[in-house]
């Protein structure tokens, strides 16, 4: 079991190396087209500054925030986090998941030709999720029901952990059907770098009514692909340890290939009202290089440790524990074999609208739904965007997300041609604390404590060319009246 947990934790480190609900309404930003390929930016040409044009990170827990399951304790070094396992188990819902996403644009640009907008991006992306069921609460108080003092089964089924790191190269086009309707699409070539995919994970401890026998069962299999993943084995070939060594990165598009598509539409039935919808990241990656399948399948009836005293009346406790451990190792041997596998992306659906009240104020509404494996991630968003002066826009959003309303987002766009800076965050009310339990770099990083999600994206673009009038011709007079260049 330790080996499976180690593989998952090592893969999450890869992620450290979505803002989408707010970014959707920043239509002046070229990167908003990543959420709807029908969108076009304010100017006919743009170039994203390499590495700096789009950097994003998001983390989300569906069930609890940090301070729901931990408390801070004053110490000499400052506040330290103390986790309470009972609070974690008491907060479990029917379905629970933790998800992380990270993205950085390596290169991006776009241009308009004869009203058709073309764009290109190459990005390094990662996402991961851990799904865990409510049955995890059976671990509380062990195998005894304290209310009735009877035997209780411990069940842990349907645990699912997946982590993927991959390259994406996208080719997009936004085509005008008429002055009031645009459709768009993006075709994406994918190249996998590293992956962990859970195929099966279930375990249980069932205790007889007289407490004399506990039957332990474990069935687990995990796929992994990483050129730096190394396995330690014993003389019989069974896996005893796993580690990452060396550089995990691959040169893109030589192996582990996949593809995906984005589809979008934007319509303006009224001069001051637009509706839009999109499907993003519908695709897969086929993993074929440096792939392994790690699996175990066993059952063991435990009748207690042998505490029989020797001829001198002494009991060797260390020997008794070692015998139990050796038996468990023999019963639950972890094996490793070659295998190929495929993985899907975290597919997202968006539908929304935006109304322009006057020359400087807009209001928006958005429905989002995302699906991956056992995870369903819905959200409802309302927004207000103001452009009080040229070359500056500010946006506030309120999201109903994770069954909470304390998700206030902010978006800022500063500058126009030639340099544009933008920032989008879906939760600005997060209270951050530090875990000062040791002197490591990671202990000094701020940690969100009172929210279930943190999302941020920022970047810098170079805009040039003419303005891309995204509104019908009759609306241009209104735009020009605000002093914007044609």
C-alpha cells in the first residue's frame, strides 16, 4: 500500500513545477479564446510573451477547506498546522475529490485575415485529481463500533487518483457567419510527459463478531508513465520501492501522442447583448513509452500475533510483529509489468451571456460544467465589468461553487496596444496562513485556509494592428464615441 501512495505523491510533485470563470468575461484578453475559440481579442494581431503570456494555477477541494480539518497552534517559530483526523472523517460527503491544475504558455500568437481570426498556442499543462468515497469514515475508531461495542468492517473502495503532465499545441480559427454570429474551433495535438492513472483500488478489513479473526483484503492496480520512474525489487522480482530520479521532461511529440478539440459559438441577437457557449478539452492521450502497471491482489486472515513465551518465560514482541509484517508482505506482493493505457482530459462545458448597460458597464452570467471520470464540477457565476477609462477594465464576479457562495473573483486588464497586462482570480477572499513546523522553503509558503478553491491566471501580451470590432457595424458609432481608435 505504501508503494501506491508513494507513486501518487511523487506524481503530485510534478504538478507543482482556473480562473476560467472570471477569464471568460475578459474578452479583450486573447487567452479568453482558450475557453471559447469563437472569441476574438480587441486587436487584429497579438503575440504572447513567451512563458509570461499565460501562467495559471488552481486547486480545489469539493468537501472542506483547510481550517475545517486543521487548527493553528502558536509556537516559537510561529503558527503551526495541527490536523485532526476525526474532523477530516466527520466532514466527508457522499463523493469527495481534490483537484489541481497548472498551465504555462510557451508560445502563442494570433492574427485576423479577412474577418477570420487565426491563433496558435503551445503550452505545458498538468492536472490531477484524487477521488475518495464516504466509506473512508469507517476508519474512525478502528474495527469497533463504540456505540454498540460490536465488530465493524473497515471499507475503502473506489479510491481514484490520476495525475497528468503534457504538452498541448493548438490551432484555432474563429469564423464570422454574419455580423452577429461567430463560430470557432481549436484542434489540439497532445504529447504526454508523465502520468499516473488508477485502474482499481479497493481494500477492506472485516472482523468476526467474536473479534478473533480479521480478514484483510486488498486489490489495487495503477498505471504509470515516466522516464525517470525507477522501481526497487527483491530477489524474487517483487516491487519493494519506487522513486523519481533525473529529469522528468520529454522532448515533445515523439511519443505518448493524443488529440483534443474545442468548439465555440458567440451570437449577438441585440446590439448590447451577446450569448455564447463552448465545449473545451474533449480529447485523450495514448501512453506508450516508459509505461508500467503496478498491482497487488491478496487476502489474509489475521488471528493475532504469536505471543507464546519461550522456555524462560520471555515474550519476544519484536519477533511477533516481524512475523506479522513478513506474512503481510508475502500475502500482498506488489508486482510490476509493462502496459499501455489511455487517459481523457478534464472536459468542460460553458454557456453564458453578457449585457452592456451603457458605455462603461457590462453584466454577465455563466454556467459551467466539467466532467472527468467520477468528478462532476459545476458552477454558476454572475459578473460586473467596468471600463471607466480607456486602457483599463476591472471585473468582479460571484460564483456558486462547491455549494458555497464565498467565491468572489476579480479581473483586471491594464493597457492596450502595444502592451497588455491581465490578471484573473476566482477567489480573493481567501485567508492565508503559514505552516512553520520546520525551516524548509515549503513551510514558508502561504496556504489558503478558509476556502475550498484557489484560482489565478496572469500574463502579458503584445497587441498591435487595428481594432477588432466585435460588435455589429451599427454599434461601432457607440464605441467610437468613447474615444477608442478605429
